[in-house]
């Protein structure tokens, strides 16, 4: 008999976290888990889960205090005999905790696992304290040691937090030649090196810092072009920054894309400029897997990801001049950059592959179920 796991997320638009959920769900199904996905109806996750032939359960997950969604989840979990519930995002974390509290009254509560993908500190209000420290949570999965450190400093017992790094599909994100037709379609010239940032637009994600560094590099006479891709990178805020800095036609705003490997294949440097909150950047992992040099802000999972190779490739968060200096260095030292990328890829199979994420999560679930059975 296979165990049943329900993955839960309120993600509306397709995102890195939703992609990680789907990759984990597929991998666990191969390990003979009976895998289900609870998500918002009409969401990108519902569509992708359906394409992967994963059963879905529609639920609103409208807010942390969504008692109706909690009741619906609890009813579904009890009816279907779900063994493990895994909440993947902030709101689903709260609603799943409420659902387990309801089920605990019946004496038939499942194992509850919660993923934490960002390094923001939890709130200090009573509900936030309960949300992260409740005995109803069997384990919090942090995507990086830095994320675990933030949780433990906020009062979560260290023994309740396991670090399982988000994985990258090493087959899909493998070195490849650039697609010349796609490059032309995006207006990217062959005579300028491309500096890119792949991330949904948000002030803390650092698109503003990236564009300020772009202006500095152009002032220095660099023959480069800049690419921003991700949800809302074609929005008014980003366009306003491009206009304010006078970047004009030297920046391509590509918006949300599903062809990320093809975009990364164009890049001479891939940038993560997050100013706070970063967990373990998917864009950095994917870039390095494809052999693309990176420059990243020296925070949380970025520092952890680059480890010993990080020195020349890290800059103080929010410092546009330092970012421009690091990009300059990478462009001027291609052999050193390539060697650093090769060193990272040498560890990737063991530490950052989807397979290791699935294996470690499978083992964690089984340990928690065994512990529950023993109790």
C-alpha cells in the first residue's frame, strides 16, 4: 500500500516555488507515493498539475484565517485518508495548520510538513508565533541553512527544522548553444554581450539595483545589452526605471517566459540582485547548471550556494556600483569565471539536483510517519 501525500499551495501565477512543488510531486510519484495537489482553481499550478496527470483538489486559500478552506481541506484529508500534508507557501502553511487543528479534535491528524523558501523573519504577533512554533507542525523544511538560522533565531526549535535544498533539473538546465532565431526575435544583437536577470519583478528582488548597475556599465563604455525576464518585468514600475536611467534600447524587457533555459543560453553573466528575503535562488542554480557565470548579492542562500567560489561573484545587497564592478570583473576574467562555474557544477549532482530533493523529502516523510506510528 502506498502512502498518500497532499501538496498544498495558494500560488496563482506560475512561479519558482510552484515549479519546485511540481518537480517534487512528480519525483515522489515515481517512488510510489499516491500524490495529490490542492491549489486554487484556475491557477497555473492547477494547469501544470493536470498536464502531469496529478489529481488536484480545488480550494480557495484566500487568507491565513480562511476557516472555510481549512474545513474543506480537513474534510478532504479525512475522506481520502491522506498520510502527509505538505504546505509549500505562506498562506497554505496557515490554512493547513488550521486544518490539522480541526483534524486533531478527531484524533486522525496527518503528518504536517511546511516549506520555507524565503529568509524573511516571521512576524512577532501571536498568530505568527503559533504558526511557526505550533506542536501541530511535524517539520519545517528550509531550503537553505540561512533560512533555518532565521527560523531558529525567531524561536523555532532547531530540531523542528530540516534543510532540504531546492533542486534543479540538471537535464533541462544543461549547457546549450544559443537559439539565433529567438535571439533575433527578442532584439538581442550578436555584437554585444548579454547581462540578464531572471526573476519576477518586485523591489526586494532588485530589478532597480540591476538597472542602476546597467547605467553605470554603459557609462563606462561597456558593449553590453541587458535582459530582464519574469512576471511584471514589462510593468510600469520597471519601464519607469528604464526611462529614468536613460537606458532606452539597451534593455530588453521580456516579461513572463517559459523558455528560461533558452534565455540563459544567451547570457554572459546572470545576476541575482535581491536586497533581502532570498532563500535559494532558482535562477542562480539554473544558470550555474548551464555553465553561465553569476553575480549575486551577498545574502542568505546566495552566499551558501556559491560557497568557496563566491568571493569575486558576490556584492553587498543594494550596492549598484559594487554590482557593476563585479560584472566588470567577470567580463574581464572569463577563465576564472568558467573555473568557478565548473567547480560548482561538480557539486551540483549531490547537493542541488531534483533527485536529491526528492530522495531527502521521501526519507523525511517516512521518518515522520514512523515516528507518528511509534507514538
